[in-house]
C-alpha cells in the first residue's frame, strides 16, 4: 500500500461518482487542497476522511487502503469498473 496507489483508488471512486475534485472535497467537508493531495498521493489518507468515504460512498477500508474490491457493493464496483480505462 502506497499513498500513490490509494490516490489512484480515490480518483477512481471520485470519477465513478461523477464528481469533480472540488465537488468531492465539498461533499466530504474538507479543503479542496487536501483532496488534491490525497488523490495525487502526496499525503496519506487521514482516518477521518477514510471514515467519511466509507459512510458517504459505501466503500470499504479494504478497498481504499489495500485495493480489495471483493466486498464493495455491486453498484459501486460496477461504477468504478466502468470508469477504468481499457
């Protein structure tokens, strides 16, 4: 698990939800610069933001931190997979 890998998953989640980086930050109630740092892997994801993502978007910590998408709700899994480049 690297901050860059977590950042890629955060970007995939944001894009699957059809949100811009600023909309995602606003949805989570965090500074837009923080979201950008998380998504670009420049800063490790904080516990509080990880908890917000779990609550607001029904993702799992296993997905966010380790990349394990096996326990994601099907609707979220499909959205994320449909946004991935070929």
